[in-house]
C-alpha cells in the first residue's frame, strides 16, 4: 500500500449469527490505518450492529484483541499496511464463547487466574510502606522479563490446548505463577508451583511458542514456561 494515496480493502468479519461472515468495502486512507479504524468505519457508516470491543486505542488495555488473518492481535495496533493484502479477515478470539460477532466471554480466561491462585499475598500485610525490589535483588531481572501482561487473552486463544483440553490454565496464568514464585514479597512463594504442576498446567505445555508469537507486548512466554518447568523439576512438591 502507498501511504500517500487512499486505498480500499475488503473487510471480512465473522458474525455470531449462524456462523456467517459479512464483507465490507472499506476505505483505508493510510497504510498506518489500523484494523480498529476499519471496524469503526463499518460501525459508523455501513453496519451499526457490528459488535466488537475497544477502549484505550493505545495498546494498553487489551480489550480489542481479535484474530486478524488467522493470527491473534490487537485491532488498535495492527496497521493494515503491514498485512500485505487487501482482503482482511477478522474473527473473535478462539477457545472462548462468542457473545456477539467479535466479542467473547472472557470469563473462562480470567477464571484461569482464579483457579491457579495467581494473585500476590504479601508476606507483610500490615506493612505501612511499599516494599520494593531494588536493582540487583534476586530474580528481579527474571520477573521483569515476564512482566507487562495486558490480560488480553491472545496467548490463551493461540495455545493449541485451550480449546481442546477443558481446564487447561493457559500461558498467561502460568506466567503469573512463575513470577510470583520468584517474588520474595509473596507469602506463598514456591508453594504456588503446586497449582500448575499437573496435566492441565505446565506439564501439558509442548513449548510450540504460539503464545510468544502473538503476545502484543512481546513477553517471552515460551521461555518463561520452560523456566517454570525447571522450577517444578527442582522443587519437592506435594
């Protein structure tokens, strides 16, 4: 696409009615125009019934995660000019119930955090000042490398086990458990590893790396999973 000249694309969008898809002729004024811009054009000018989510438009909230031409992505961050085609297919995240068109029920994804107990519990709950991890603290670099999750669900959608193995925890929750197990401020610490040491957790992961490939903030989820498995191999868990 030539960034200086307007162009057009065929936007094919999955619809929740009978699994049908709708096609729209959409103008694209710039190669840097985003998929979200095309969806908004459809809603404003062609079909106000089209259902999709978005909020920040800055790649920070994760609410606009969809599947674009077969790969999970944030609609607000995916430039149409980078897709190399004038036929753009947009569908909802996989492995999650579809509520309407591109909108999924995110409850099964967020439930993975609850089931794995992926929330910090402070060692010093009555402490009045914030306890930080200074530079050079043990495991700080490892935690920082895995930090920054938007909880967008893209990795969960891309993982081959999410849709085929009921109860699978998925990459985001297990990545959180990995970080917490290293964090000296967390009361459960390494005991948290027991929540992922089973066939619906880290032991099921085959390390294909689909999760890392689609993460919009480039968290090395595959590498984190391998390190998590390393911890499991060294801990004496019940």
